[in-house]
C-alpha cells in the first residue's frame, strides 16, 4: 500500500475520495481487525497512512517520533515511513479543526468554549482552544461537568459539539437547546453527515455563526497530504475538493405550492446539472400502487402524509440529486428539518391565480381554496427555504437562477 487509511470499520469513509481530489498518489481504505494491527505496524509496508477509530492511540508504541501536536493531544492520525524505515506520527485533526474555527472567525482568546463530549475529538478541540488562549470546558454525560451544569455556563461564547448526537442515521436529535446559551458567538459541529444537523439548523434560526465538520474533514486531509508528499496543497485545489465533496452530499430541493412548476423546473435543473431528478410524489404513488388522488380518496390526507413522511425521511438524506417535493411536504416539522439537512432548499413562487390545479386534490376547490392553502403554507415555506425564486418568465430561466444560487451555496 502506498498511502491509505486504517481503522476497524471504514464503510462510510470519504478519505479515498478526498485524497483522490487533493493529490495524485494511490490511496486505499484498509480495514484491520484488532488482532492484526501489530503485524501490520511491524511490517510497515506503506509510505504513509491515516489512522482512525479505534487505533489512534494503539499505533503510538510503534512510532520512533511523535509530532508536538500529537504528543500534546495523545492521539495520532497520520503516520509517515521515513527513508530509514522508522515511523513518524502526528495529528492533523487539530489543523483541520483550527481551519474550521477560522472559517467563522472564531476567536477563542480569553473566551470560554463549551466542548460537548469527552472522546478523542474533544481532546483535539480542547487543545486548539487552549493553544489559542481560550478556556475549554468539557461537558459530558458523567464526570465533573455534566449537561445539568449548562445553566452555570451561560457566559460561554463558543459551543463545540464533538458527540455523535445528530449524526446519520439518528438525525432528529440535538445535544443542547441553544436558547440556554444566550451569549454564543459561534457554534462548531464536527458532524458532517448530515451537513446541517438539527444543532446547526437552530443556529441559523438564532443568527449564530456556525460551521459543520466537513471543513475539518477536508483540511485534516489537506495537512496529511502535505506531510505525505512534503509539498503544500494548492489552496484552490483544496477549495475545489471541499466544494466537490459538498456537492456529492448536498441535494437541490424544490418546494412550493402545487402547480407552481416544480416538476418542470426540476427536469430543467436535471438537464443543466446532469443530476438525477427524484419526485417524492412519484415515489409515493409507485410504492402505493395508486395515484395521488386515489391515495387521498382511500386513505385521506392523513394516510397520504404518513406515506410522504416515510419517503422524505429516506430520500432527503441521500445526497447529490434534484429532489422535487409535493406542495404539502413542508407541513411536517421533521420533513422541513430533513429536507434542509443535506439540501439547499429552493422555494418556487408563482402568483396564486397562475397556479395549475388539475389533478391536485387539495387545490380542487377553486381559487379561494388555493388562496387559503397558500396562506396556511407560506410561513412553512419561508421556514424551510434557503431562498425563493419566482417562476414568472420561463421554467428555464427560473432553473438557471436556482442553479446559480445552489452553486454559490456549495462554495460557502
């Protein structure tokens, strides 16, 4: 193996994709059971490796030298085999976390930062905060300071989540309610799947600067790549890699009133982008073996909404597509949250008088019924959407505007 990643379970790792975007060397995923780690490390049949759970401490006895950062943290995630065959270990997670903090202008100097969780990533975050002159306070389920002690720390200016709470597949959970911490200037969530956890969605509602763990993932790999090759990674190449990884994870989600043109614009967007367009109503009908009007007739709106929720909760977390939703998908709060987790949500608007009503059960009552429906749903669309786009000229022009907005979001 030239370069690669070792760990016990690597099924969902982005490392091979990421290193392929950053450099031109061969990089492989190498899952190793605990009983084989000693033989692997003794053989040293690699140029350089990254190390993940649960071996970041296990590998330390095999190293001839440990970098200053890794020594402070007590954790190694990058190993280089030197020309004499000896192994040098270091920690690039700290560099990745520091870049993550830098991206939202976090200034830890003289500030209190609450660090949720007490595992390896917590040690990394605490080290970065201390090196920057801040005071980390570890919050865990047990120990000296627990979640019950949060009311004592309302003066904290930063919150760092290093726990798996909110991570796929248990996405409808958040480690804390941010309204308990009124002085926050920034929130850092090391989770990157989904891209917008429930915690990060609350930061948007409260107007708190925040960042997901995708940036940490990218820049720890950038630093590892530099250690492997001895050469700096071109900043533009690093930015392009981050954008591409975000694009692979993020859906472009269309919401809006029935008849506003979502399906047509979705197909236009598919043609522009080369992405697959997925229509949740079409999936619901196919799985039910009935048309949408037939589902409403036999099961009522309650039955339809239950089917819709099951489909959205599944499909919204699969990234890289155009996701076309039904007009009432936003009625459920968990649907709104799921659509935003791995999605840029575009609301398509159109004057109520111009909305098509044919074949739409809840729009069949004429203009007054549609107007009432719109008044009920308008706040929900606004709550869910990242931006609104009028469909008042041609579907192609509306699609072009949406694609430009989406591209800008990918670079954020």
